[in-house]
């Protein structure tokens, strides 16, 4: 059983090595580019970038769900549900 695992691991290592030999320059350039981008900013700058991203994501999610809620409320008003009932449901 152990010999089969070693054979598979050796074959996998051979495939990975062949990939890096064939595409090594492009893979190296790709990772070098990302490391350069990551190294271009300090930790505090990454915190600001992350905060901006999370703020934008929060804004978009809130807008989408409020829009869906307003559409549901419009359809309920159009179907004749009393406004007091809708306001009580919306407050919960």
C-alpha cells in the first residue's frame, strides 16, 4: 500500500515539475506580479483598502435587499393588504 502511495506522489511531483518547466516563466511572472502588488502597500493601507471594499459591499447588499423589500411592499399594497398590517410586519 505504501509503495502505491509513493508511486502516486512521485508521479504527481513529476507532473508538477513538468508543468513548472513548461510554464515556469509565466507562472513565475504571475506570482512575482502579485507579490509586487501586495508589497506595494503597507499594512495600514491594506486596512483602508479592505475597509473601502467592505463598505462598498455592505452598501450594495443593503440597497439590493431594501429594493426587494420595497417591491414586496408595493405588491402587498396593490393587493389590498391594510397599511397597519404592513407596517407591523416591516417593524419585526
